[in-house]
C-alpha cells in the first residue's frame, strides 16, 4: 500500500489535472453542477454494480470516476468563490468529529446500535426538524423505504421482534388479497405498496439489504434467461415459437448450472 505522503501526492496530481482540464478542455470547460448531476448518479450505480460483483479491479476504477466528479464539483465551487476542495474536506471532518463523541469526546457507547441512535439525536440538535430530512427525495423507492425504516429505528420507532414484522407482512398480504378480489385498482396499488414496505422492513430484521437481494435475483434471472436464449439459438428456433414446456427444460438446465 502507498504511504500517506504518496496518497497526498496522488490526490494533488488529480487536483492539478482537474485545473488543466477545466482551463484547456472544451468539454470540461462547459460543464456545470447541473450537467454533471446525472453522470454522477450513473457513476454511483456503476460502482454499486462492481461492488455487487465483488470485482475489486472495477471497484478501484469506478471509485476513481466518482472521485473525479467530487473534485470537479469542488473546482466549480471554487470558481464562484463558494467553496473549494479544502472546504469540502474540512466540513466533513468537522461533522465526523462532532457525530462521533464516543471517539473524540468522553461519551461511552455500548454497541453499533447506540452509535446510530446518538447520530440521529445529534442531527436533531443541529437543527433538523425531522429524522427523515436526510432521506433524499430522488432515491429509488425501494432504497428510500429502507432508509426511512433505518432512520426511524435510530430514534426507537421500531418493532421488537422479527415475528411481529412477519405477522405484519401476512396481515398486509391478506389486505392485498381483499382488494384484488374487490377489483379496485387504486386500492390494489396502495395495498401492494404496503406489502413491499413491510417486506423491506422484514429484510432489515433478517439483516438482508433488500436492494442487494433484489439485484442479486435480477442478475440470476438474466443469466438463466440468456442461457435459454442461447439454447434456442442453437436450435435455430425463436423463443416466441417455443412452448413454455420446451423453454422450461432449458430453464431447469440453467438453474443447475
């Protein structure tokens, strides 16, 4: 691993390159925070994919792409005299020190859960009106539900036992079936949302990340379906011309693989 001196030198090199690009590259000169936003989101998802695949070479590359974006935003901020990279680093450092009194002060905590509870209490003392203010509005719904539940847990609003949560899942499923039988589409959607929300809650009690779990299933399905497509191609038969029974043979083969 690199020494701290080499790490700082590498970061300084990136800052110098960013200065050059902003001054000399036509594309980089045109960028704004608004134009970079969607690209940053894309890079974040690419990093997430690499992490799920446990591809550490790709993780390193994607971290670099994301770090470039962070440096880019700081460079733009410096051009308007609003903030620069030093301000960004100092602000997060101060926040971390303030939010970790068990490290930088004399506060004693028993475990990880107490750390999270103290974190949320400190945020409220900093002026936030709701523990849910920190949940971005633009998060995908599944991730947002998970973060909402995690946030309220931090202030003690939570179930006590996993069985209680599973009972709630069963209750919501029954309510969904009632609305399905009644045929009211709006109520079906509302109850379906309740089922998903309760399942995400149950995942938390099982210590399962629901986003990761679903993406794992997505990847598994894609792999199996593409196997099915390849076998159909070898037969010279379009999938739409195959019966479900024929397709199921290859699907079962894919599962065994």
